[in-house]
C-alpha cells in the first residue's frame, strides 16, 4: 500500500450517477415538504450514502497521489467551499423576501446572524432556520440539505490519518478498511437501538452523522484500491449487488450491516463499468449544486402555492427551477475558481 504509485481512477459514468443520487434526495424532500408520494427506487439516505461512497472512491487515491495534506485539503476546499458558501449567502440574503419580517427587522435580527455564522462554519444544527422564513412548513429549516457538509469534511479528514496508520504499522489496507466498516455499522446499530429503546430523536440523528457514514465512505476507498478486481469480475460483482438489493427485505439487519457495502459497490460499479455516460462531460458540480439548492426552492414553491398543482407538475417546476439556479451558480463557481491558485 504505502510506497506504491496511485493513479486516481477516471470515472466513466459518474456524472450521471451523481444526478441520479441527487434526484433521489430531491424527490424524497419534495414528498416530505409537499405531502406527495412520488415513487423513486432510491431513498434519500441511500442517495447520500452513495455520494459518500463516490467521495471515498475518488478522494483516498487523490490524497495518496498528492502526498501532501496541505495540497489535499486545499483541493477539497477549492472544489467544495465556493458553492456551499454561495448557497448559504443566497439563502440568508434572498430569503429575506420570503420572510414575514420587514427587511430592517430581518437583517438586524440576532437570529439572522446566528444562521449566517452557524451555517458558514458548517454548524447548521445550531441554527437551521431564518427569522420569519418557512415558519408554517412541516420542517422550517432554510436548507436542511446542508447537514451533510460537516460530515463530508470529517470524512475528508480520515484519509491522511488512515494513510499515516498504514505507514506506521504492519496493518494491511483492506484489513483497516474492513475494520472501519464494521465499527461504523456497529455504531449505527447501537444508536438505532438506543433510539428505539428511549424514543429520543438525538440517537437517530447521531446515527446518521460522521461515524455512521464511514461505512459508505470506506467501501468507496476499498474499491479505489481494488478497482482492477471489480472490473475483472464485473459480471459477478454486479449480479451480487442486484441479488442483494432484490432480497433485501428477506436478509436480517440488511439495512444496518449490508446496505452500505451493496450501495457503495453498486454506485462504483455503475460509475466505472462501460462508457455509456461519458456524454455528460465534466459538469458534475451541477449535481452538487442541485443537492445544495433544491430544499429552499421546494420550500418557496410550497409557500407560494405552486405545489397545489398535481405532483408531477409541481415536481417538474421544482426540478427546472433548481437546475436553472444550479447552472447559474456553476458559472459563478468557475469564474471564482479561475482567480484561485491551482492546488
């Protein structure tokens, strides 16, 4: 492992896979906020887990290739932070128009400044709402999708630690990755057991946070290391994932112990097997922007009555509006990154 030359895999179809995962989150949140029941084969939790698996697949090899923690974190910040901070500022400023407060009361409110400070620093759980905004919603958060970003940064911090551990010990990479996976699944199982036993929502929330998502991330890391094995046995691997998904309801504790492995392997498999998705190009940050922006768009549609239309029409409006905003923000990101030094 350490000492070997790493080449970051070139994803063939990953752009399309990201859009599908983002769509899963959008539809789930659309159903939650509008009371609709639009079906989709992938849940929002699986969509988020799939994103984390793809992150692990790309980022572990990227860190080893760069060999410098400073360059690695700068590259991650350069890619992730512009869209995130733009989203926070856009919500904080733009949603003043949707607030029940006047502009002066809104911008001078301590609530507004708490939101801005908490969300700019990834601590959105400290203040998820804006003053007078979406107060009548089933979930009044200004942008509930932002919770995953602190998890993402915690996951980004682990490759340097794991690489250091492998350099300093005789442990083998696959053994360490497997141990992380088992411990992450055990952590989530424990938190869900506590939730069921006590009824306290905090255990359910903690079970979805950083430690619980390590399982998805390190499935991606494992396939980064063993991608040739996956591709050499792609038929067997693909059929195994498909069979597990079909039989999921009949496998005890599948969601806790097997789903991260199956979902993580599946998204890597679909991303790397064949070249059917190469037409999409390298605009995958648009899917990231869709993920960041869709929640406030849906909230606004609900607030102003657009979601009283049939579900299909309402969802179409939400998707078009979110995509348009995402493309505009993508253009702004490119302009900003052009002014930043390359990693």
